[in-house]
C-alpha cells in the first residue's frame, strides 16, 4: 500500500464502498504519472500552466513566496519533508496556497512551527498540512489550494486553484 | 459536503439592476447588518463597476477589507414557489455601524444555509413522525394533528391546563420570529392557559438574568461604543472571539490595541486615557484569551482561570477588596442604590483565603483584578469598567446568585449609566418577541424540576430545542423524560395494529400512570 498515493487510495476506497469495481486493476502509478492527472476541478477558467520552481531549490518547511495565477495573487509554496494531505512530488509533501485570507483578505503569514498560515487581521489559522483547512477564525472557506504537478526534471508547475481567491469574482481575472 | 470547502473558483456577481435589501444576521446576539442581492438565474453582472450592483471593479484584485468580496458561502440559488430560480448573495454590510463589512463564520454563511433542492440544505424533515411498532414512521399532517389534538383535548378536559407543559424556542431572526413567537404564546397561554411553560435554554418562563432585572438594571445598559471607550473590559464566562465575534473584533479589539484612543480623548476629554485592559474570567484558556494577548500584550490581559462554579466567591471577594481599599463609588452608592448595609453584611464578608482555595486564583491576581476594575485613575476620575457576561455565568444551578454578585460589583463601583461602563450580557437575540401574557406566577414554575419529580403534566411539548441540553439539572431530567416517554411508546406499540381510537385510548390510559406524551 505504501506506494499508493492518497488520491488512488481514495479512489480504491470509493470502488470498494460502491462495490462496483471488482476486478479492476489497482492503479499502481508512480508519482510522476500521478502528477500528470487532470485537475479534479470542474472549471471553465483559462488557468495558465506556469513553472514555479525546481524541487532542488526547496528547503524543508521553508516558505517560498510566489504569485499565481497572476502577479496580483500571492501564494506560498512549501515542502514539508513528510507526506501530507494533497501534497505532490516524490515525498508527497509539496503544497501551495493563496496567501490572502478567505475571511477579509488579510495577508497571511506562514509559521514553520505550527505548519499553518496565520492572519494578522482577525486571527484566522489555516493548516497547510491539511489542504488549507481553517483551524480557527471567521472565514467560511478553507484556503484556496494551488494545483501543482512536477515533471521528470523536477520542475514544479501550477495549473489551477481550488477554491475562490479572496478579492476576486473568478480566480482568473477578466 | 462540508460547509467550509466549496472548491468553486468563481461566483456570479449581482448585476446593476439586482433587487437588494438590508437585513440583520439571524444567528448570534450581536446584530450585524447584511445586504441581500437577488436576481434571476442565468443572468450575471459584469466585472466593471457600472456592470454590477456592488459598483466594484472585479477586473482587478480587491484590497483587503474591501467589503465587496462575495465568498462561495455567501451565494446560493433559490427556487420560488412558482418555480422561478434566483441567485441570492448575502453580503456583510460595510455601511453598518455594528460590523462595518466584517462577518463571523456564522454570518458569512447566510447564503449557504438557504434552502436549495440541490444542496445539503434539501435534507429536511417534511412530514410528521408517529411511533409505530417501536419506530418513528412518517405519517400525514392530518393524522398527526388529529392524534395530537385529541390527546391534548382529553388531558385538558380531565386534568386541566397545567397538564400540558411546553419547552419552545423563542428565537426567530430570519426564520419568522414574530409569527412563531406569537403563535406559540397564543396557543399555550391564550388557548390552553398553562403555567407549565419554559424557554429553549432554561427550566422556567423567565429571563436568563432576572437577578439583573430585580436589581433595577435595564437588560442592555451599555452600547458597543462603551466597549470602545472603557478603561477595563471584564468578560465572564464568555468566549467572545468565537461566539460574539464581531462585537469582540470590531469594538473591543480596537480599544485593546489603542486604535480608539483618539475617539476616547475626543469623547471624554479632561481625563487620562490608555489602551484598555481586559480581565477574562473563564476556566478554559480560550481563543479569546489568546487573541486578547496578541492584541493588547500579555501585561494588559488578566486571565482568571477559576475552578468551575466558583464565580460567586470570586466576584464577592473582588467587591470586598475594592471596598476595603476605598475604591468603591460612594456617591453612586448613596444616590443610586439601597440596601447597602445588607450587602456589606453579606457579600463583603466573603473570606478571601477561602476564595483563593476555592477558585484556584492567586492573591496577586485577585488584587490586580480589583485594581483594574476600580482603582481610580486620579483623584477626580474613576476607571470606566465595562462588565460583560455570557453562558458561563448565566447557565448554572446558581444562576440568580451569579448574576446578583456581578451586578453588585458593578453597583459598588458605579459602573453603570456612564460612557465606557455597563454590566450585562453581551447582547440579546433577534427574537421578535411578542406574546400574550404568561398566565403563571412570579417567579415562574420550574417546569423541568416538576418533570424530574414526576409530578403534574401529562404532555411535554418540545419545539425547536433540545430540552436536556438547556437545563440546569440535566441528567435527572433526561432520565425522567426517557422513562416517562418510553411508557407511552410501549403503550402505542401494544396497539400498533389498532385503529386511531385504540391508540388514543392506549396513550390516555398510560398517561393516567403519570407518564409523558
């Protein structure tokens, strides 16, 4: 089971629960293949596919500040060093999130000791290791998570954002 | 689906000609303002300011606190009775003096929780249930109403109006408070005439804080502005970051951070002003404590982490300390209060060592609290202290004495009726309260206690609340309800194949044995 990604594991679980997938070959995909999977997002927005960084440039639990899908949308990319929910890369530990709080757009600070984003405006907290889950605060949505994939050279690309970025009507500006 | 993970990456914006209304939050006690936008499904406003009702430029990133961002939770699609579908957006009102565009995690979901046939809100109870063969099974309204009405009528004829006890919600908010509350009162008070009435979260038909009323205080003697002006804010049994979020974030936090200093100087000239200090009395280290420390600095936050149920000793000890040091408001006591000698002979004799042992609070903390509440700022100016309390103080077996102790502390220190002072709950609900007069005595009957003792009522009508979750003596009450209702269920089961007549007779026979329907 160890090389089953969480995504595949969940699919398998759904099959078993549904009882309708008997005889299906288990998807023993490697990480690189998984990275090429299509987005689960049902979107019509024209997200750019943008190279963010090469994996060799990442330090463990160190926040890399970037922007996506455009320069007015700050994001943070973090490699945690241990497998986390919806993480990508060979360790399944790389995630990226919008840095605008989904309550009122406060500029979030990532803290390595908590592994969470903290909002200075009204003290919301979002857990980067749990897909941006709000731990406490007044926001009504988790933190939008940037959809990432990695190619054979270790280049990490962004190709979508799950959840609405604060201050926008659509994640890709008109 | 979790409310908190919508996963959508766009929301429709209201077009310039969308219908719009102002409303107030239907959740907590703070009363934040909201704007509702409604427009036909299939139509959308454009990103340019003149193309949408918010007059905002959505072709650009909005700045923080813009007050015009629509989160996924603020939008929904509703279907009217004639089948027409509309987009609905419920947005915090940035022009409302209470919330200034801010919202809590509750208020931010007004759109989300509207009924929609294709969302989790479609999951509703649409038909009444009756016990049959040991199970609650759906039935028609006609059958349920006839069945219920005949049993109520039989009880009324045989045992009189007090054989029908009730515990009903009295909130309404967006759900139709006036109509609901009026209908409940009309039915139980005018129609049936029972004294055995109680409210969703308490065992009798009374105010939660009637000790305050008895002492002559108005229900809400302070405004949110007082929280911006106070020298000291005292929170008792209240986790206001999480439960009165906007009152705390928009009116207390700016005072703790010093943001309201200019306002304080302008409003109350001639006395010294500093960012407010805050005393939080709570057995738990809450999010409110953490946030207050982050804003005001630890030196300006005093968390009295008392043992459960020791509020009275703590509050009376504070009164004693304040009186012994001469920090009380003699003029206020003389001109505005009576029975001071009685108060001295009782509350002010609270043994301080005993209090330290009971509460687990340190002596220096107690003294610091007394100073922050009442030590005058100068020879001519008293401290302005706003004392606010909630469920931690008002829900308990010593409800009356708890409130009396805190009210006495406020009276002793003259913290009423002046800017920056007050003593009350953090608010009241948007209940739309209007009912015919309660026909019972004052003080009203403790309905739950009567139920525990197995006396009186034959019918216990519960509406829109969890009776066991909102009472003082929960476990005996739960067991009593369980025991007495199970006898009725058994009686019904014994005639599950019978006619309506058989089943009504079975219930009435069981009721004679002192059970509950």
